[in-house]
C-alpha cells in the first residue's frame, strides 16, 4: 500500500532542464564568466545551486563566485522560468496529481531548489495546492542524495517509510529513496537516461507520468 508520494520537481513534474541551462548561461554572462557547455550544465541538474556552480566554475562552494552565481541565477529564474511555468508541465502531470489527491494520497515535493524558488515555481505552474509539504535544499543540512529530505517529509506527515514512494528523474532522487528505505519510481523523460537510472536500483521505471499513476494504483489494488 502507498499513502505518500514524494516528487522531485525539475525534470519530473516540470520540464525545466532547457530553461535551467538558459538561466545558468544568463547568470554566467552577467558575471563575465565564460559560458559553459549545455551538457555540462544539464549534468548538474538535481544538485543544489551552490554545488552546481562550484562544479561548473571549478572553485570551492565557499568561493565568492559561487554566491554571486546563485544570486544571479535566482534573478534570471524569476525572469526566464516563472512566466512560462504553466507551459512547462510534463504531459499528464496536472491531471495525475488531481487523481492521486482524489484517491486520498498525501503528496510532497523534495527538491534541490531553494524552498522559495520551488514554492514560486509550483504556484506559477498551478500545482502548489496539490502538495501537503514542499522541502527545498535550504531546509535540510544534507540535500539529496542524502536521505534527510525524505526522512523529514515522512516524519512530518506521519507516514511509515513502507507506505511512501519517491518519484524522480535522476539518480540523486533514487539514491535518496534507497538511503531512506523507501521505494522509488524512476521516470525516463527527464535528465538521466535509463542506464543511469537503473544503476540506482529503482523499484519501478516508467516512461510517462501516467506510468507513475499506474504503479501507485496497482500497488494500492486499483483503488482506495
């Protein structure tokens, strides 16, 4: 039985990877820093911004350039991503979340975004009211793939780990789920490819958001 579904945000609910690359590129330009390859930027999706900028710039996380990059990214995030959030939903997401809520399930988001950015994106996309809880990277000491996010959500919502499942498009999501002792659903339409996803041992792998619903419904005997 599944009572709680925890979702990643970027690449799982909202098709933001392309916009994220655009936002990083704008941030680098504003800093006078050489532009990074799109593939290198995509490879950091799923990491907290500090770690992403540190990796891309080749400097420690406490370097001033990292703080500058995070600040500029947040400015461009509001300009480039939020206005088109409603158009970036993956097929079936809005209807699927409504269906899951209608079945009495608790829903949550565990994201590497800061809480304010995640909350703003969910509101702009018209999804925020579906979720009982949203946890961002700035609300925990250890972000994904550490299990703290998942553990925090399970504890706050009072659900046993055996009745929770994590849905995500990267190994960071799946490894967090495994470390927390919960099952996971990997979606193949996001950032990481099937081979990468398989390496993290998900319980299920699906190609569409409808596939997520089918996993949950099958596990719950078809109905609640």
